[in-house]
């Protein structure tokens, strides 16, 4: 592995938003008159990549902004690769104890952990045993973790297929 680099999915909100356009808009759907009169929907677009996160499920613009940022971070985790560090991050050590990865897909830590796992897999040429050894967990834990992000899992299997590797089950 190489020296540690910073993945945009791990950045503090302020730093990430400095590279983003934030647009508020009206959306139709549940919520009645309030939803139709007030711009509570939020779309956050990362300018360097064009990736977006959006949210409109609540009547709170601030809550929708938080959800849109979390979704953008997940998109960045799935689609942006950076070189992993020489060892796992402090966050990974904290969330992977006893060989088990413990984080909900809705938690703010999820995108950073997903990015780290995918970066390590790419650095290991998508060989699951090598990535599992580096990350300090079992191959089945990585598969279970990646399955919780179906788009990431599908992209990884497509990469593996292109290299002649068996798909992960």
C-alpha cells in the first residue's frame, strides 16, 4: 500500500461542501401544502466528480441537507478510488473489532468505511483474501459489509469479472 491519502467520503462536512454546489428546490409528494410551498428538497453536487446526493423525504430543509450529504458521501465512496494508507485507519480499527465490521448503513461512519474497504480491495487487485488480511477481518465479513451497499457490491463484482475472478456471493 502507499502513503495515506484522504478520501472525500471521509472529509468533514465543511470541507466537502466547499467543493459542492447545494441547491434547494420544491418537490411533489407527501407533506401537503408545506411541501409544495417551501423549498425543502436539497441536492448536493460534488463539482470535481459530478456525483450527487439528494433528499426530500422530510419537511426539514436541514435534515434533508444532512441526508443529501450522507448520500453524496456514499456515492463518493462507491465511485472514487484513492490509494489506501500503509495501515487501516483509526476509524476502521474502532469499527472492526474481533474481526467483525460493526456499522449501520445509516451511520455517518458508513461511507468512510466503505471507501476504505473498496480502496483496499482495488489495491489488492480485488483479491478478497489479501484485502481481508490487511483489513483484519474475514473475507465473509467484507462480503457481508459490501452487500449492504448493493451498488458497490455490483461494481466490485463487475471489476472482478473483468479480471477473470469469480463473483462474490
